[in-house]
C-alpha cells in the first residue's frame, strides 16, 4: 500500500525527539504533514517547520493542538490524510502509572478508531524493544514481554514495559477486526542521536529544556565531569535511523519482513569508547568530559543479549545501512553544543546536564 510523497501524513507526538525527526524526514521527502502537539509546544512546532510552507502550498506543514491523544477529537486533523505515524507516548518516569497506561493503551486505540472512521488504512507505530521478552528475545511477531499489571505498579520501568506491550497487543487485535488496516510497529532499542538540524532545532527548543532531549540526555551527560548517569543496559539506535525506518514503511519503498520490527544497530555501544570518540573529535571540551575509567566499557557492552539478533537480521532491517556508534555520539554532541551556543547567544543560562534524563 504505497503512499505517494505528495500525500498528507498525520504525526502524533510531533514535537518530541523522535516525532520531530519523523516530521523533518517526511517534509524532506516531499510529504505534507500535520503534526500533533499540545500547549506551548504547538507554537514552537509550527515555528520549527513553517519554512516548508510556500505561497503555492501554504499548508504543507501544520501544527495541531491535540490536548489528549487518548480522547481529543481527531476528525479535522485526519481529514484528507493518507497515513498516520503514531509516535506519542509518555517516557518512563514522566507520568504516574494510570496516566501512562491511559496514554499508551487508550491513546493507541483512539488513534486507530479515528483512522478507521477517516478511512485511513496505512499506519506506522513507534513501539519499543521492551515489548519483546528481554533480554534474549526472540524478537518475532508473536513474542511478548510477560510483564504483569501487578509488576507495572511497582516501578516506572515496568509501568512503561507493560503499557507499551499492552498497547501493541490491543492494536493488533483491532487490526484483526479491521483487516483493511496495514500497520507496522517499530521497536527501537535505546534511541540516541542529534536533534533535528538547525535552524529547525533552534525554533523547536528556543530555551534549555532537558526533557526535550529524551534519551539523548544520556549522551549530553557525557560532557559532565561528575556524570554518574549511565543507561541500564547496552545497545542503541540512532534517532535518524528510527525516523528513516518509519518513512520507508509508510511509503512502501521497502518491505519490512515482520510486522513488529526490532530497531537496533548491529554493533556494541561502549560508553568508554564514546568518551574516547569525543576526546578526539572535540578537544576543546576535554575538561567537561565524564571520567572514561568509570564508564561502562567493552565488557559491559558484551552483555547485550539482543546484539546477536540485530547482527543476524541487519540486511533485512537496514537496506541502506545504519548510523554507527561513533557517528551517533559525535553528531549528538555537535548538535547539543550548537544548541548551547544558540541559547547562550540569547542570554539564557545553560547549566549543562546534571540530573538523570529518565
């Protein structure tokens, strides 16, 4: 079910880290986009991509205020759209248990029900690696994380795991009742990478906002000499590759072999090496870098139980290759240093990374 590049796509969570990259790549590919956000993010989102609007096509990008993805009326937002990329979801620790479950489960079903009423058949959804049985998989369409609701109420990570898993299951059940809907799930590992390119990033994040960095805040923490914030498990995927996979699936330029696709770079992610990359690439910030002797290194990276699967399936997952760990880390810091300079140029205080991103 191919969707032509001149079609209109609705993107939920468009102001977020992943969503903004999806919007940017869709616009670069020739699509028109309606991006959902809420509150003050709507104005920033419109400002970020307003330059894509022209006299000939004044509505190529439109930011839409959607206060609650689980209940807001999407009729106007979906009118005339040919496809949906559903990215919106709360990150671990950003909301309480009930809010997280509501946003993930009810939000997903509300998007699907709204799509069905609008006659939209092509949907791409952002899930997570945690919807599979961790750590060793298997990472197949019928393999699921066994986390229970009782466990979900014990800590923020199990809350997130349960919410994403149940949302995906509910979406698959919905498509069984509506087989005309073509849906693809992408299940990324830890997502790192730069913000969207400037000046779009400057308009999207006009002032320092740690939450806007999402999981890439862990890489930002590498330029804190007192950093003690390391991710819980090894593995990574660059946000630009995540967005590219969504666009490829939406356009049917590439046929993914599974309905639920693990997105994971087929190489290890040593944080000690990450700091060494930065020492060589950015000598001017060596005094800001975290202590590489305290950073998880090669032995820790070898604990990545899903790495074998991503290596085995790399040819079917990445038709045009993927961003390396070195490229991901260096490009992320280059992007964040640019943002620091932009904020400082506006007279804003830039304190650098101090607290844990999640």
